[in-house]
C-alpha cells in the first residue's frame, strides 16, 4: 500500500505556553490547555489547566479542534498518542495533527500507536528523548480510501472497548477490596476504631537485616552479572508485582558477599527510585537471590502482622501521602529506608487481619479471572492492530 507523508494530507501544529508571570493569561481561564502527560489518557477527555482568551492570543499556542490526533514530543512521554475529544490547546511538548477530508482521525490515532517503538528508536537526546514537529510531518502513513480507514478504526474501537470494559471490572475488584478494608478497619487517618498505631520499623522481625536497602556503590556492578545463578530482584519485578519476571543473576561468591541483601519467603520489597512506593511480596516458590540498589526489603514479624496485610497498608493512600511528603530528588523522586522506617500504619489484632485476608482471597480469585479476560482482550487488540496495517483486517 502506498504511504503518504502526514504533511501532504493534513496540517500539523505545535502548542505553546503563555507567560506564567502574567496572571491575566491564566486566572479564570476557560480554554483547556494540555501538557504531554495528559496524552496518557489515550482518549483525552479532560484537562487540568486552562488559559484565558488573552493568553491564547499572546502565545504561540493554537486551538485544536475535536478529533485532533496528539503526539508527545519530549521526555518519558515521547511518542505517546492521544485522541482529542474536545476543543483545546496545548504546550510546546505536544504536536497536533488536525482532522482533514483526507483521513480518518481514529485510523491515524491507531496507526501512530502501532509505530511508537519506531518513534522512540528515532528519538534523540539520551536521558530526555525528543522528536520534533518536523519529524511528525515527515512520518509516512499507509492511507487507503476513507471507507477502509473507517472500517479499520471501527474494528479497533470495538476491540479497545472490550479492553476498557475488562479493565473497569478489574478496577471494581480493587475498589471492593478497599471498601472491605474501610468497613473492617476504618479510615487509617481518623482511626475511629482505635487500633494501635505504630511505625513500620516496629513490625519488622528481630532478625539481623530485617530492614535493608540493596547494595550501593561498587558492590553490584553489571560486570558481576552471570547467565545463571542467584537472582537479582529489581524495580521491574516490583512494578509488575511479578517475581518470576527478569533474568539478571550473580554467582555464588557474590551472593555470599551480599548476604545482608538476600530475600526470603514473605519479605516485602519496596521500590525507592522514580516509580517509588510500589510493593511486592516474595512468594513461597521464589528463586534465591538479592535485591538491587533501587529496592529495600522488610522481613515482617509474622507474630503481629501478615505480610499481605502489610503490603496492603503500604499501598494505601494514607501511606502514599506520607511518602510524597518526604520524597526528594532532581530528575526523579527518591525515598529511602529511613523514610519507610518512620511511616505510620495501624496494627489491628492478627485474628482480624486473618479474617480480612480470607475475604480478600475470595475477591482476588474473582479478580484473577477478570485479569485473564483483560490479558486476552489486550492480545486480541495487539493482533488486530498488527493485521490492520498489513492489510489483514
């Protein structure tokens, strides 16, 4: 199929930012003004910021109509694509591909999503990748007739709707667990039920190194990695909440040197850098190994707290707020062992924790079925996306 450069079938514009020192450009504004992070909505349905008509007139930003396809130009969102569902403008990190009589905007939206890996590989800038408006204009798009574009967009819309429905079901199970927690234990901030409130360090076991960060400095360089041996657990496992993920290993000699960083069943792992505050539990079928410098571990005292209950507490909005108040960092946020040690949590009796865990287990079993359905719908969508732009749909 013939490919056409975007600049040859529609107009492409990039946003701008009104001067933040002029209140008349921002106060009581009613014109939605997007930043690149808001493209993560995919279907962009809301804006956190607004500018005034004067701010629009006095800046390089331009109004983009509904059905504009948005693409982020810089940073971690480079190549993220959004579909604008209302009239809005944006900052200089967002380029808009305007609707035209020559293309179906949803078709273009899905195509650009399908080539994000290529866009990222083409980006320049190292730690802060970047593409330009000129790059977007030069992108070549397979452009069949409008009827075919519409057919492909409709099929992908339907597949995406199934994903969104399954995702909403999974989220309902999460909300149900949260509701159960509040019903049994109350609001952790108000503590209406009068539970004992302790700091995290008070629920750790008395074992040596029961609270420990991963090794720093030269203790764990990549030159020590081996093809097979003792596993190195990092943020990738914790963010995915899947200890089977990843394949970095060290040999037995290094494993013995880093004894204090070893993990065991029931240990809580917490991410410390960037995507901080994510929590996982070492399961009973784990691979022996250590944590890397971006993680810490807590070995809970199982006589007073269940590991799964501690995990739930550490993922609560109550703890999240405490971590936000103490996080620090330049290019990325960081927390540390000292901060986690001093986090306040409620400590109900163990028998009530057990009751909560039994009820959560029932919810989790149902949630797992919903997650399987979600995974299947995502696989179907990925297959359709691949076929759509190879002429198979």
